[in-house]
C-alpha cells in the first residue's frame, strides 16, 4: 500500500460522499473530507500539505471496542471481556470527565447537538435523544457511519464476539485469549475488588470456549488441554475471521512471563487441575508456559498478539507490573520470533521503554487510548521520538470505548481520531521543519502510521 494516495484509498473503498482530487498531490477538493483539523488550536503549527494527507487518508484503527448498532445497542455487553464500567471508582484522567470540552465538539459533529459539556441529567436525556435520532436514521449502518465521521476506513473491533452491523470489511475481529491462561481454580488470584469481578468473567468465557469444543470442564492433562482446548479455540477464532488475538492480562497479573519448561508445566497442571487453591508459584509458572504456548500458536496461525500496555483502568491496576520492559524476555524468545506483538496504548507511562522495544523485529505499538487521554501537543513529543527511530512500527488507534453516558464509544472514537491526526501532524511537521525528513517522506510516514503498516501486518486492503 506504500505510495498509494489518499484519493485512491477513498476511491477503492468508496466510503465517503466526497469529491476526489487528483492522485499525485492533495487537492482542495480533498479538504471536503469530514476530518477538519483547522478548527484546532494546534492547526497553525501543522504544515498544510502534511495536514491534507493526514486529513484525507482513511485510517485503519488498530484497536477499539465498537458496540452493536440497533436493535442490539442497549443490550450489547460483548464489547469487552472485562467491562470496566463496574469497577470501583478511580480518579479519572481529565479527558474522561464529563466536562472535557472536546465532548462539545464531538456531540456537535456527530449528532448536531449544540449544548456544551458538562450536561446535567436533563441535558443527558436530550443528548441521548439526539443520538437516538441518528441510530434510527442509520439503522444497521450506524456503527460504520461512526467510522465515516471519524475518517476511519477499517476498525479492529476488540470484542468477545462480533455481530450484525459490525462486519467485514469495515470491522475486523480481535477476540480475547486471557481465559485460556487460567485453567485452574482462580479464587486465590482475586486479590483486589476489581479482580474479584474479573476472574469470574474470565471463567465464564473459559466455559464458553470449553463448550465450543464439546467440554464442560478442563481435561486432566496439559497435553489434552493444549490439543483439545487451546489450539482448537485459536484455530476456530481464526476460521471465524479473527485477525489478531488480545491479552488484557495486565489487569490480571504482571508481565513477567518466565520460560517454564513443558515438563514442569505438565507436572503442575496434573497436580492442581480440579483442586482448590493451587500453589501461587506453581500456578504462575503454568500461566507463564501457557502465555508462550499461545503466543507461539498465534505466530503459527499468522495472528498478531495484542497486549494492553498502559496504566489502568482501575484504581487497583498494578502500573509497575505493566512495564513493557518485563515483556523483553518474551520478545527475545527465538521460538516466538514468528509471532508479531503489538503493544497497545504506547505503554504509557513507559513511553520510552515501549519505543526502545520497537528494535525487536516482531514488535509494534499503537497509540490508541493515549490519543483519547492526552492532548495532541503532548502526544506529538512521544510520537516524534518513535517516528524518528522506528516509523514503520507505529500505528494509529483510538480505543473507542463506551466510557460513560456523555462519552460513548462514538465520541471516544471521534475525539481520539482527531487528537491522533493532530499529534501526527505536529510531529511530522517538526521533523520536516528541522530537515530530518523531506515533505514527501513526511506524507509517506503519515500514511504508514494511519494505515499502511496495519494493512501489511493484518493482510488488509
Ligand atoms: Zn481497549
């Protein structure tokens, strides 16, 4: 896809009702695209030619949680294996709060709703009525319409399952595999109020995975568990269209996955399967083995492995144990070099640690969620360092997620998509002005970040 111009991308996907300009240079007509960067205060610092390419390239969103459109929108809970809307209160970042001024822009752009954030209870009712009008108008096309409004051609939907209105090619499935890491009794792992909620949810998903292979409980040997449950689950998800597998294991334990020999894992499994209270050190060693086994199988099946690498959510999240440096022994495992790993959310607060790991040939990152949580000028500094070192390893993402009544997955997607584009514009303009790259290379990197790298990684058009 390298070198394919934005106009050709639009023409190929035929998604947006816009006038298309000539292929060689961005045209005025392309500015008709709904992604309008000019309204932002940072626009004056973005080169207009670079801004045009960024505004008119349909993005591949590496990570988000779209909800089903009507009539399933109100009952859909499969947008996350561990929905975080029931956790104990944490101190939300400013961008997630109901008074984030960017909400006002998103409401206006998406629903034509002109009131300002924050809203009181009556205001929220009016906001929901405005949303509902668009849902009724768009019907099954509603979720794809949200992508159109956010300049996203394809969204990787990280969900337990997809459904009507979230189909290819606009939506690609990324299921969860954490449930396969925890085959024993998990009661001793419920060490925080949040994990008390998480592990039963993982066990419910594990039951569904077992049911799909005709079992009611995990088998008695590790060999059977791997051959009859783990591998068939990954193969089934691949056959059902999954393009990657997601671990949100950082919510459940740390990233220190040791290299447990198979014989030891077999002994531990046989000793504790079906029994209460497995020895914590034993159970960790078994999880470590399973993580590497699953990662290797994902490599064999050609599915990149996604890892949540960012502080939170939740006030009990172990930030220090989520340091991406702890993954280095996994990334350095020669048996896993055929597995492509993607660090989601850029590793914040371990920005530089995550960036340095891009040196590994099979490691990538995206800046989903960061793009929602941090203003463009802050994120541009991080992006610039990554793009100066490993520009072909960095991908656009939003982490559009139903955060709250005022910040639905729709608003989160729209805000993050705009912030991400502005940050990318600032970073590339700075590199061009300082003569690190020429303008042609700047626009090429913009397209790589927005879609070309992801298109190659997942084999998407
Ligand atoms: Zn997410």
